[in-house]
């Protein structure tokens, strides 16, 4: 028993040290201009089986579960920090980028994956779908930590897109996996029905839960203010679980609920938002460390050449093409569209989706995961470190003294 308690104490100390170092890394990140996402992923790799610490971790199922839970809290916090009145003017453009833009990115990438890697068409489309969405955690983290203020509602558009385009990428990934594994049981009609069900159920429940939560807080009248964040967690988990169980998209539900809840005044609103912001930061640290642990650095050189080619295609061809086509009728100038294209950061979501092929026991699972991981590293390294620079060069930043605040 004493040995067991001693081991438990060591694990607790280790977790505390890791979290402390991860938080302290934010100061280093600010000084050298390196995105925190990259720092956390690198830290996870150092902790892994081939790193300095040598933690043995090779469980994509667990990594997927951790990523799913983390995304729920990250997206909800992102929604709670988004003011509804700010995103009304960019709603149409955001939805177009989150649906048509993701689909176009997946299709364009699939063509190049087929040509570069020689994958079968469906497998090429699968990899294209996995890498098709921008990442809410990465975009929220970089735009807000660097306090980048952009003209013409671009902050809201980029955050709305990144917070709402995950459902489309998840749908495409699962649909293609079903086509590959269960081809005889999957038809176009079933896929379309599944698509509309996910977005309809997810959207309706997100609106309902977001509308009801402020009223619940008003009617509860709790004496202990510390219980309000707890009730918000309970409400969040019920919402995500119910939406997913009914065939809806839980990620869409939690993001929409967060945005709508922020529209109303209710008791302890500021405390609840601040609480979820802290939880979201912790979840970002946990998920990036976990995904860093999952990768084996010695495997990356084998796919580096192809991953670099595909990354350049994604950054300079697929993403810009999808943005310019999706926003062809929008109010945005070509310079603003170039910037929207540049902030197509990939992050935790593509890496989490890259664990799905393991669940379906695809032969290409390992190479898909490594390619996606490498592409995310390149995206964050190239785009994440130059977001502020690109905004200034394209002259789309707000001038000092403007009242705009994210």
C-alpha cells in the first residue's frame, strides 16, 4: 500500500511539474514569437518514448478520447468569448468557409495526394478530409495571445470559421472511412441524410441549450457562486452527449450554444466565462502534450519529403483556392482574402482525426497519422509565426487608438 501511494504521489508531482512548465512556456513563447501549440507539441515529443523522459505511450484510442473531451471545452470557451453582435455581419462568409471551403480544400488536396503519394482515390480523399479544417484552438490561441486587431471584422470571421468548420471535416472523415470499410452498406443518399441530420440536430440543440442556460442560471439563484461554473460543465456535457447520441454534431452544438449564451445577461456570467477560459487553456495543454506523446519522431524523416510537398500545396494552393471561391461574392478585398487564406492554421483537430483510421484498422493508418502530424508542424511553424507580420504587410490591421477589441 505504501509503495502504491508513493507511486501515486510521484505521478501527481509529475503532472504538476508538466503543467507548470507548460504554463511557463507561454512566457518563452511570447519572447521568441513561437506559437504555443508548437511548444506544447514539441514538449510532448520530448516527454515521449523517444524523448528525454521516455514515457511509453502508443494508444491512439485514448488520444482520440482525450482530444474529443478537450475540443468540447475549447470550442465552448471560444463560443462564450465570441460576441454575437460582432459575428452577425460575417455569418454568411463564415458558414461558406466552414462548409464549401472545407469541402473544396479536401477535394483539391485529394487530387495532389493521389498524384504525390499514389494513394487509392478514396484513401486520398480521406487524408484530404482529415487535413481540411482550420483549428479553433490554434486560431484562438494565436490571435488572442498576440492581440492581433484586424479590419473589416476579420477577427470574428476567422474565429467563427475555425470554431464551426470542424463538424464538416469530421463528417467528411467519417463518411469516407465508412465508404472504405463498409462500402456495401453506404450510399450517397445515406451520407446526405447523415450530413443534414448532423447539422440540423446539432444546430437546433445548440440554439436551444444556448438559449436555456442563461435562464437556468437566473432561476437557480444559488447561494454559492462557485457552483455556477459546475452547473455550466454539467450543462455542457449533457448537451454534447445528447447531440451526439441523437445523430447531431456535438461540436457544432457546443460552439453555437456558447455564442448564443454570451448574448444574454445572467448571474456570474463573467466568472463562468473566465472559468471556461482557464479550462480551455488546460485542455489545450493536455491535448497537445498527448498528441506529442503519440508520435514517434524517428518515423517522421521517412514521410518528411511528401509531407512538405503536401503542406506547400495546402498553404499556397488548396487553402487560397477554397477561400477565393467560397468568398467570391463577399465584401472582402483580395488582400483580405489572402490573409484569410494565410490564417488557415492546422492544429489539434486534424491530428485527432488522423487517429480515426486506427479505429477502423486501415493499413495506411500509421503513415496518415505521421503525414498529418508533420503537416500540422509545418503549418504552425510557417503560418503561425507570421500571422502578425502578414497582417501588417497586407495593411489590414486596425490603427492604434481604434476601439475594436476581440
